[in-house]
């Protein structure tokens, strides 16, 4: 069976690019896989990759459709995030639909993985007026219903995401839930012995990650436990370079203002696997203090689940759909430095709780390894070819 995967791909610094790289490496053990990515993709591995389209090009849907026809796949698998084809989410959505409808007229079966969905309530909150929100919900309903019409299966990562699609009227038999894949902990590196404990944030650095609240929380933590250190490690997404660099500068000013230079360190770098693994293994507590309300899965969470480390996260949809407070994480309200500080202090002082939460998170990871999920995808391909 031949699969054409339409997706962003490394070296693109995007969540779906990393996701696709890991997923198709496993799927290629069972199927022939061709990655149809943008002209900036430049990753060399065992999966065939074709630079098939240019982001922000008006001709993109037709260029990519030509490549799909040329490959003659049994399945065309689209990995869709908000800005896959264009930095403008609305234009990207229109291009998505045009491409899907073009592919729909062929004999090629279409599967779509949605990396995020938008509920009605989100537009109401953004526009603050129900009448305005309804106006914007009409194109959203058209978008999701067109996805349903064009594809054999729509895959999402959580049951919360599935419920939103049902609210748009999508049929249950068109939706499949497959969680985000998890990296196995290789533990090639034992970690340095050190005094004190290390708190780690890793992932894309952007305002929605709530890092300013985590830095403020460290002021309270440092007063009680001066040997506790926070490391913030990551880069800005490819779509947000200028805004992202400004945000990192703001975070560094906040660290200086609060006189936390000896307690907080920012590693502004897109870490390679070994570098990130070393940081995770040297850390004692993981923190994801996001403040957004997007209905997505967290790639940053999936990357650390298998290491047996305790996690602090916020009560937002991407974590509420995947984790349970007090069992496999400690959840706090977003934008609350005091509660974040209390959670960090509780885990710093309670080794038994750290161990319990870390082990439960690792157990949840055990059924989500990439090689296990690849078999679920292959089964979907066979059922829908």
C-alpha cells in the first residue's frame, strides 16, 4: 500500500512537522510512504520526501494536487494544523478545502489528522458578542462539514476534540481518536549529580505558554528553596520569529527585574534529541503553564511522558482532555503565579508525590509509543483504502 502524506516536515519548526517525522518513520515499516512537504523541508531520513509546494503561494493547491496525482497513492493522508499552507489561518483553511475537493474527485482515499479544532465558544469569547460569533461560526461549520464530505476518516487526538466535531454535526463513524504519539525514554545519559532540584519547561516559546507566570512563581519558590532552579528551553515557532524574539526579550527583562538571574535560565535553542533528553533526565519537576484555550494535543507533553518525571500543568482543554489532576499531574489555574508556586513547592517537598505522579504519567505513555500508534494508522489505511 502506498501513502502520500501532505504535511509540514523538518527542518520546519512546527508541531505537525515533528509529529509527522516520528509517525511516518514507523508507518514506513508497513507501507510505502512519500512525504509531500513544502519547499523549506530538508530532512534526510529513510522516508522519501518531495518538496511539492510553496507556502503562501496562490498556486499551491494546484502544484500539490499535481504531485499527489503523480505519486498515485492508495491513501492521501493530510496533517492539518491552523497555518499549514499559509501564515494566515483563514487562507490556509481555504487552500486546505480546495485541495481536498480536488483530491476528492479522484479514486484516492483521503484521511485527515486535525491537530486542533475550534469550538463555538472560542469565537464567542474572542468577539465578545454572540451575534458576531455566529457570523464567524458559519465558515467554521462549512470547513468541518467539507472535511467530512471529502475524507474517509478524520483523526483527532482527544475525546474533547471529537466532541467538538460532533457539535458541528459530523457523523460518529467519520471520526477516529488516536492520541498523540509518545517518545520512548532512551536514557542514554544518566544525569549529573547536583545539589537542589531542577524545574524544566521545554517547547515552543510564545506568549500562550504562560512563562511570565512561571517566572513570577519562581520568586516565591526561591525564597523558600534557594537551591531550586528553573530552566526554560526552546525556540519560537517558524511563523512567529519576530514576535517570538521580542517575547523572549521580555521574559529576560522580567527575570532581571525580579532578580532571579541565579534561579532562572533560558536556553533559546531548538534542541536536538540528545540535548533535550539530557535536560529531561537532569530535571526533577516538569512544568507546562500554558494559558491558551485551544483544543489540541500537546507535543511537549508527549515528549516527556515516558521519563517518570512529575508534571505540573494548567487547567486548559489540551491537558483536561488527556490528564487527571492528582493522578498523573498536578493541575493549577492558568495565569496564577501563586498557585504555580504552591504546586512547585509541594512537589519539591514531597518526594513520594513526585514519584507517584511520575510513575502514573509513564504508565499512561506505555500505550502511546509511536510504533504502537503506527499500527492503528495502518489499520485505518487498510479499512479505508
